[in-house]
């Protein structure tokens, strides 16, 4: 009876360990996909930066040339700057930026 209990305990530990590794691996893949998507988005932002500046000023009029030069093409810094000046949520700002980028790509 003790031997059987030990085997069952060992098997359940191995199963749990395998599941944890699989979950971790899937999470890593998802994290990598998100990172790649963000990098592509950052590249797109930087590539269209000069065109985007005018649209950013139209959407958020309190952004100065100095502000925009400081964050030049850096999405996270741009979002932080807009949050600081306007108090908008990160999600709202990202959505507006994506809409502006989509307009430039048409």
C-alpha cells in the first residue's frame, strides 16, 4: 500500500511538473508574439514619425515640438508623455495612435 501511494504521488508530481513546463512554454511563446508585435509597431511608428507628428499635434494640441523631438518614435515614451499631459489611459492613447498610423498607411 505504501509503495502504491508513493508511485501515485510521484506520477502526480511528474504530471504537474510537465503541465507547468508546458504552460510556461506557451506563455513564453505568447510573450514573444506580443514583443514581436510591439517591435513591429514601434518600427512602423518610427518609419512614419515625420508624417505622424502633425497628426499628433492635431489630436493632442499641447504637445510641443520639443516634446515630440524628445520622444521621437519611441511609443512608450510618447504614451507616457500624453498620459502626463492629458490624463488619458494607455489603452485610449494606443488606440488613437494606431488609428493615426492606419490613416497614414492608406
